[in-house]
C-alpha cells in the first residue's frame, strides 16, 4: 500500500499524483518507470516516474485518463492508497554531455521527459525543449521545463497556445537554426515515429522512450516486445529507451492496439457505471 | 548419507511399523490393484476451471497405502528431490493416522499439497519404487497419497505448524517466492533464522500462482501453504524487485547476511519467424499470467485477455498443455498443440497429455510454424505450418525433427500461444557484475550447496537450471538452505 500525498489536476484529463514510495524515490533515475496496480481486481500498468523527492520519500506520476485504470487513478484523492507500486524498473537514461540536446515531449509524454531534460541540463548540455499537444489544455509542465531548458518552444495542433503546428515543425526549425547533437522524443507512438523520421533525415542520433503494453514489467511476459534494428527487444528490461531510428514504430502502433476492443468495451461499461452512480 | 540411512532404519524399526508390516502378507499387498485417481468428467471440466483430479477418498488412500511393502531399503526416497520419508508417511496412512502422515511430509517438504499435485512422480519416487524396479508392476501411487494427506490436513482445520528453533536473529533474504524460495524459507525458518522473502509481483507464489492453472493447482492451496510459512515466522515482502528496488549491497547494509536467488525463468523465448509480433500472438507466460494471476477471464477484473476460436499453442511441455487447456476452457472451438516431434518425445507429463486428449485438444505433432498472417488490424488470423519428420538423435538424446521440403500448409488461428521455453530472468545477474553466469545467463552454482561465485549468494530453480520443474526447484531450495546454514554457522563462529 502506498499513500497518496497530494493530487493536482494539470488539465481536465491529466492528473499529477505524489505517492509515498521511499525506496523507489531513493533509487529512481531519469528514464525509470513503475508498475501500478489499483485494487485487488486491478490491472498492472506501467507509468514513468516524473520526479521524486528523496527527503519526503515520494515519487510523482502524471497520468492521462485514457481507460479504466487511468480513470480510476485520476479519481483518487490525497490520503487514498494505491494498492501496489513496484519499481524503479527499466534501464535508466544514458546521461552524458554531448553538446546540444533537442528534447521533444508530446502530450502526457512530457512527464517522463522532465527528469531527462533535468539530467541532461545538469550534465552541462544546451537543452532545447519542444512541448507539443493537441490544445492548450494538454500542455503540461511548461514551468518546470523552462527551469531546466535553455529554450522552450510550445506547439499546439489548434494554435490555442504557443505556435500552431506539429511537434516536428518546432523541431525542424531548431535543427535548421543550429547544430543539434542529440534528440530525445517521448510521447504518443505516432508522434515519436514522425519526430524520429525527421531527425533521421538530419542524421541526429535520437532516443525514444516506448510506451508498450506490459503485464509484469520485470521481463517475464513478453507483452512489451518491440522490433529494434530487426531483432525483438523487451521494453521493460531492455528499454524503455531505444535508438529511435531503429525502432519499428508501425509495429509498436499496431501492438498498442492489441487490446483496443476489449479496452474500449471495458471503459464504456465503466463510464456507464460511473454515470449510474452519480445519477 | 550414513546418518540418513540410520535414521530411516530407526524409524522403520518402530513397533507400530513392525506390527503394521506383520498385519498383511507381502504377497497380499502386491496383489492389490493400484488406485485410480477420480477425475472430473472431461466434457464438463473443459467448460470450467475446477480441478481435474478430485483426490482419493479415505478408503481409497488406506487401500493404496497397503500396497507399500515398507521396504528395508526404500529406493523411492532416492527418487525424491526433497527426500520425503515416503514409507513412513504411507504407513501412517495405512494406520489411518493422517495427522502424523502430514507431519512426516512436512519434515522435508514445505509444500506437500502442491507437490502432490504437480510433481512428475512417474519419473521420480514412483520410478524408483520397488514395484517398478523389482516387481515390474505399477508403482505405489505415492503422489496421490501425498496429495490425499495434505488435503486431509488442510480440510481437518487443524494444520500442523512445524516447530521452529528459537530465533538466532541472523537475517536471510530470499529473492523470489516461487517453489525454490519457499523451500529455502521453510527450512531456514525452522533453524531459527530471520527469513524475508522478496517478491517482485503483487502476491507471493511465483510460477505456482501465475503459471500453473486453477484446474491443476488452485491458487487457494498455494495461499494456505504460504500462510503456514507466515505462521512459522517467514516475512513476505511483495512489490520488491531485488536489484532494482534495492540492491543486494543495500540489503547487506540493512543486516542481511545471506541471500538466495530464486528469481525464476525470465524472458520468454520466441521463434523469430515472420509475423510473430502480430497481435494475438503471445508467450505462454503472458497468456497464463493474465488468466491465472490477473483473473483476466472474469469481467469484474480489469486485466483483458484475448479470446480465440482457433487457438494454436506452440510447444509440447507442461506449460504448453496448461495453455492449450486454458484456451479450451475459455471457449476455443479448436484448441491445438503444434509440436515438432511426436507424442513420445513430448516433455509434458503423461497425465497432462492424457487429460488434454480427453478434453478434446488436437495434437498436430510433427508440425512446426514457419510464418503468421494477420488481418488489416494486425490481429493474427492464419499461420503457415511445415511438416516434420524425425531424424537422428540430437544432444538431448531425442530424435531431431527435420523439416519436410514442400510440406507447408496453412491453418486458421486467431490466437497463438508460444510455449517454447524461457531464458533466465536477467535482473539479478544484471545488478551483480561480479557474479559468474553461464553463456545462457543462468547463475553458476556449486552443485551440492548451491553457492554462487559471490559467497553469500546462493541460487536455485530456473535461474540456475534455465527451465525445470517445481520439485527440482524445491530440491535446490533444500540444498541451498543446508548450504546457507553451513555458511552462516561458519561465518558467525569466527
């Protein structure tokens, strides 16, 4: 059982939770994730750690409501408990001074990007961050990003905030403007696919943090397998970060839809249930 | 070894045993017919998750116990990886003192109700039974009797909790709560150690919980055995990945003096054939974990599982049988085993194969998948299979399957479960740079005491063997417990 210390709504669908997990807070590094399970009948889902406070012994998770479990998590309040939290899992991000690092965060993918931006900046890199989302409401952590970036560009699909356009527009502008030594992209698979295609065109080494479906998260089930450079890798133990130019994003996109029907049905019946309760 | 022999002799010379031996002539004992395990009707059971084997009645058990000759040289014990005093417990069954029979099992076995169900007795104790070796007759049903005794005790409401020596305060950390870890825990707690079991998942039991299905081993039975260990003083810590949540060095600083790695089989193997990453193709670990541990087939649980009309399970081991029989129970019209050799070479237990056949599982032997095809959404819908024939024996001694050119054909399959083995879990070796591991990633240990190249770290089960059985893991656990005890006694003497 892990107690929730605070809850903050970042937007209608995005919530930030601070959870008691002293050991994980102690051990986590940029790039690590946890597996969370809510209730005895809950499912296990991976969530990247956005930040941690070793003194308070807490970790921060940022979750977007997309299905039953994330919706349930979003309804939690300070003082509630998360049944199971295990981690930190996965390989930590390789942090080194390379020069200029271009970091691209799409939607809620901005959350796992934050500790990487922070660590890259601390390592002495010039960090330029591009935050992108469908609309203003979905742009998160802008203030924190500005704290650890030399420059932040905000892009929205509808132009409701920052500049209108896709993440790749913002990225390409920087790449054309100055020499970029490394790029990191985290967000929806489709966004990572296109940002990776862009950096490949300019020959910039790029890492992507993949958000595969997992069950155990410790290398046992193989649900999170992806093709990287033509061979099968497991996101939970080999990743979550991989050379973006080697990742088969089309396969990842397909695999992310592996339970779409089941998930949709479950979410609809969950929402119907919620409506009944509130009616 | 002399000590063990003396102990067995002494036990055998007890008055009650002698009387019992005299009560029935050997000839009359050997003329009795072996009991048949009552089973649920195959058509009914294939629709539910109830246990297939129903267990012996008291009368059946006592009759079967009479067959045991209480041999002066009980060879059966040498076939048991955890050295249960088999004749002693069986004679207690004959005497109808089932509580004492249960105590006898627990002298050396922390999980009798589990072993009585999933041990391959036919290649262990029962293969070394006097009936098998000398009389060339069907052996005493040792496994069925073990299960009977354990179930009797559980249902009696009076579980015997083995005596525990006064605490010596020495902390031992066990990594993984599967069969090997539980065996170590059971032995070390009896010796007075402060035992903590660290489990990565949200509940203890390891493969007994996530792997073996309800119809073979109900989770409730595993929980009862774990509860007994808790009552003896073993501490279980879930959601803790040693090597990640804390390293072995961290735990040393927290006072742990010895470690046992029983972290099990990790990464599932795939065949690396085209289309294998389509949706609807998964490892048996994933399929079984979703159904067994996460209860995915129940609507009120959040974890989803894919259902299939035509389910193909690739492989011929026990895990493959568990997967295919699970698929049948979840409503598959056609549940198939696709195996590249024949029934004869199949590594699954004969009993599992028989049960699968009774339940209408199709066996496509001498077949091997070569490619998968998917619909427009990326969900597998067909597969191409190649026929095989048996050639010369390979390193395993089994005849090698050889593909027959031009024999490929296609088959409908909307769910494929790949059950072709596992590679060891990489988490522990990854976090310990000084550890000696084999080129397969298994931890190298000393054969007797199960000690690794790091003196305070012992290991057993699949992390050492790469893929074996519950009882071999438990045997490793018992040896490791003895090794840890010896190591800590020496260390703390100094």
